[in-house]
């Protein structure tokens, strides 16, 4: 088994997909003066979401009507499992780290969601290895993205009822006496550096973060407009961000268009397949180049979080992936007439183990101003995404082989 795992890892570590990721990771480390155009990153994200949806919708049109109940049940299980994963992430962060509770809650929300980039990489790895998976997995990608938003919002509301300040501190946390009621924005710095106020320290860090990632960005020099507001949980803007966010809509729209097009026959979808299937790997390579650059830049935010937080970012994906594989095999054995392709278990593990970096950050920006804007992304991108696309996915393939011996399918 170890020999198979090693061969699996070494074969995947030097494929073009990951070589582009390594290349991007080195660019900030070598201090190369290169910025990936943000508009191009947005375009690639749009393309990947629509392409994933298109492929899923096209294959979904081939599903037999009698299998729809099993697909719906599996999707509901995935949704509920991600809620459980959010709770487990919060508990792990409690015992493994010393970060503030509001940051624990936010990070837990990231891990209760999923990552379209990791999913796309998983699809490409499985296709390269010739491992088949069920066509409806993009549907789970869309549905399992939502629990992270709900988990983060629920945990933060509980903290607010227990005394969370607008600066993000609970009454029993270091920094509460110093910062309570000051009304500065979210941050993780409990004490300012010599000669600076807490407000100056936080503002300086946020400005440096934005200028580093987007050199053309300029800070707003207009007068302050007051404290950041906590948006009500059931506000229309927040509900729209959770259920009608651009990423989710593009994915669902791609599924619907692919499904309707495939129902009309191969002559309708043939030309579009050249765009949404044949060009998929090339676009994913460029996407991973940008993700490598972003992941390298997020690593600096981990210094203040401590070794426990770093360990969490590397341990959590393995634990949640294993939990996902066990749950999928349990479902397949308990529900009659359920048959999953081998790659389905791996992709389900990817959905359970990955962390959001698109949807949940947008919800955090609207509804959780108390939390650190960079710490959750450092874990999701700098640690978990980097680990999953390099070592994690081959490891999940081996996990699936081991668990398959425990659950022999009839």
C-alpha cells in the first residue's frame, strides 16, 4: 500500500497542473515583479465554474429517473455532513489554537464549505488516472458550499449574545479590556507596536495586504464614516450573498444549461464541448498559477496564529476527507440500489476536506466584520488548498482503496 501511495504521489507531483501551481508559488518568494491580472483571474474562475457545471449537467441528462432519489439523498447527506464538519473544525480550533473565538467560528465556516478550485483539480487528477466518477458530483459541489455560510453565521450570533465586542473580543479574552468599545475594524493584534495605536496598527496591516495583492489599489482618503455595522442575519443582502452569490449561480447555471443542451442531442453540445471540456485543463493550469501566488502570500499571515493553527490547516483536510469517505461508503451500503463509481468517493472526500475561499469570504465581509479578514484565507489557501492539490488528493485515492476493503460492495 505504501508503494502504491508513493507512486501515486510522485506521479501527480510533477504533472503540468501542479507544476503551474509550484511556479506560481515561487513568484512571490523570489520577489518577481509580476501580478496576475485580477480580471483574468475572475474570467478563469467564471470559466471553471461554468465548465464544471456544463460537464455535470451534460452527464446528468444521462441519469436514469429511478436514480434521482438516491442522488437527492446523497446530496442531503453531503449538506448535513458539512454542517457537522464545521462543528468539528470549531472544536479542533478550540483545543489546538489560541486564536479568538470569532476567528475560530469564521475559520470553521470556511471548512464547512467547499472549494471549486480543489474540486476542479480533483476532477483533472481522476481523469488523468482513468478513475471514473458519477456525473452528478458538481451538484454536490453547489449544495455543499452553502453550509459553511450558515455555520459561520450561527456561531458568530451565539458569540454576540455572549458579549462579543465590535473589535472581535470576548470578555474573557486577552485584549478585551484594551479594545472593548473602541470600534476599530476586525483584526487579530491584541497589542499595538511601540509608538502606534491599535487603530493605526490594524489599518496599516489591512492597507499592506491590499497593496500587496493589488498594486493598483489605493486607500480611501475620505473621512471615516463610523463603525463597521453588523448586518442582521435575515437581511436581504446577506441572504442574497448566501444563496445567490455569483459562484453558486454560475455553477448552477452551467449545470442547467449543460443538462438542457444534452437533452437535445449530441449534435447540439458537440461544438460547446470543445470549449467547456477540451480547454478545461489549460484554463485550470493558469488558474493554479494564480492560486500558487496567492497561497504563497497568505503564508505570512500564519506567523501570529501559532504552530497549532498551522497543524490544524494540515491535519483537518485528512480527517474530514476520511470522514467523508466513511460516510459515502456507509450511505452506499445502507441505501438500496446505490452504486458509486470509485472516483465518487474521492471527489466526495475532496468536497468534505476543502475550504471555501470565494463564497464564505464574501459573507464574512458583509456579516462578520469582527473577524480577521486574512487569517481564515491563510488557512484555506496557504495551507489546506496547497496541501490538498499536491499531496491530499493522491492520499484520498489511497484512503478510498483502504476503506473499500472494509466495505465490500455487492
